[in-house]
């Protein structure tokens, strides 16, 4: 596989719950790739599963790495990261990851270049939720930097919450962590990944409530 969903001007929806696990370079680590540019060592967004008592060889991250631990406990020589941990590893970061009990991760690689990036670790179970301009929607900031265009956060939607129709000037990526979100284009349950291209518009809502990972800016090719 050389490239997958590599055109940032196209809207993409991937239901990871319906996808099969694919092998990785480690026989005990599995993945579901959502977008990919540049082959095995290229820029990629994926869901990754570590089997119990699994490991991955030591490696560098020349353009950074972003991880959200979805299930289980992830670890490396720098620390142990239970479900709910958010990590941003800067360019040049090196580690040998493993998991004793197994884990599932949401991972983005080679998307965070820049010498001014720093290592970031957030326990989202203890994070502070902030009100937004939309009733029923709160937000937990994860990353924002004055130089870089990418911003990441979590959003919690109460049942019945709805946003007015709006545009995404720099595009938007959503990963549904819990519940279900919908808009005029479809419905997206837990495990759905949605990429709305720059300039796109939608009017989203959630009938039963949901928890989302959100990224704006920094889409491939922008």
C-alpha cells in the first residue's frame, strides 16, 4: 500500500469498526490505516492494536507523532499511559513502545514537524472541560501553538446538541470515540473517522450524545 485517501480536497468517511486488522512490521502489533502518503514510513493516520505482552522495535519520529490511548495501557521507556492519555511526541523523539496488557491507540505519524514542538502528555480523564458557544457542547483543549496551524481537542456533546451550519476554512478531522454524531451527509458511530476538506460545510448534531477527537488545520497538502 503506497497511498490511501491522500487527496485532502476529498471528503472521507472510514468506519474502523467494520475494518479488518492488518499486520504491521511487528508480529504482535496490528493496524487499520485511514490515510497514508509515502508508503510504510510515510505520513499516516491509523488505529493501532498491541496484543498483550507485545512490543515494537525502537524507532525515531523525524516529523513527530500524536497518540490517543483508546483502550488498555500503552508504555515505553519514558512512561506508562493508560486509556485516556494524550501524547504529542516532537520531531526526533525516539522510543521502544510496548504493552503488557494490550492496548488500542489512535495514532498520527509524520504530521508534526517543527523544531519548536515539545513533548506533551495529558491525562484527559482529569482534564478540564470548557463551555463553547454552542449549548450542550464542551471542549477539552489538547494542542495549540502560535506558529503551527494544527489544533487538536476533545468535544463532548450532550444528547440533542446541535451546531449551526458552518464552514471549515482549513478542513477538519473527526474521530468518534463514544456515541454517535450525524450531519446532513450521514451518521457516524464510535470508531468512525471523518475528514471534511478545507472549505466544506455541514450542520452536525447528536441525538444520543457523543465524544469526539477533533483536529483542524495541518491536513495533508496544507
